[in-house]
């Protein structure tokens, strides 16, 4: 089946627009059942009343796992910001309001964040045999809520259409602590712009009442989990510097 040229490519999949639907085609390296797992998370977010693309089907095409979903016409807030940096505070403020709305939802039928983070930390080859137990111990000591967390929340996962802003890419979502979710977003922004990262954190703290120190308490754990993702654009040494704070 010829889906044409991908409209986007990520670490785990290529995304195609075909017959007004989005086809997320997973890489062969992904384990069997990954598409089902991700689709269930997205369906759960949709069932919570959030503006999330509807899942049309989960299938296999030419031997590859595929999720077919509703196409949301619009542009990401990230693209809009790139076109007009003067509106950075406007788009960042909008995104923080959306993320806080997600964090208002008590999650139950979804993967626990503590299990997800442990699963990511344990295979990270960059972590020595002293660091891993220290990180797991810190993770176990953290008070973790059952709040819905997106896990990969940033401006490029928010699509502004004529009607509303839709939230995409729920593969990393879990039931956990909003402070961890906020730090994850901060970590992603700081990879490309300290200015945007600081703006985001300042806005979230001001709107939510959380302190910066409460959020940064999660820094070593989230940075360690990020190591296992093997993202080519990420600097593992940067992450390790953050991880070493656990000692």
C-alpha cells in the first residue's frame, strides 16, 4: 500500500496523511503490540473528554504496525511560534493552561508513571551500577499521584484548528505526578532554548501554585529515563550532569 510521502518522522514511527486520515506507521524495531498500547492510551485520553484525535483503526499494513486516526486540520503551536516569536508568551501561556487541564484529570485505567520510569531507567547503559539503585530508591521515595500526565507535552504536540487546540502523541502518557510531567516538558524545551524553558516553568509555577524546587526534585529521575530513549538530537552528557544530582 502506497501512503505517499511522510508528513512527519519520529524516533519510533513515520506519519502519513492519506485520504484525509492520519496513518502512524511504526518502525520494525518496535515490539509487537506497541500500536495497540499507544492506541489504548490515546483512546483513554479521548474518553476523559480531552480534545484528542479519534482512533479509527489499529491494523497492520505490509507487515508494519499502524494506527489510523482522525486528521486534525491546523498548525502546531510550535510552528506558529516559530513564525512569530513576539507571541511566545501568548502561545506558551495557552499551552500551560491546556497542560494544567490535563493534570486536573484523575487517571486510573492507564500505565502508572512509577512503573514506566523504572522500566526506562533500568536498561539505560549510561548509568553505572551505583546510580541506578540510587535513582530507583529516589523514585520509590517520591509521592506519586494518579494524575493524567501526557509525558511528551510541548508546543509541537498541540494543533490549533479553527475550533480548538487538539493534543496529539499520547504514547508516553501515564498516571502519575504532575511535577514530573512539568519537569519533562521543561527538559525538552531546555534542549533547544533555555529562554523558552524558563518562560514555561515560570508560567506553570505562577498559574499552578507549584514551586520551582518542587518540580526540580524530579530532575534526576526524568533525565535518567530520557537517556533510554536514545534520541539522536539529545546530548547524553547533558542528561548525565542532571542525573548526578541524585548523589
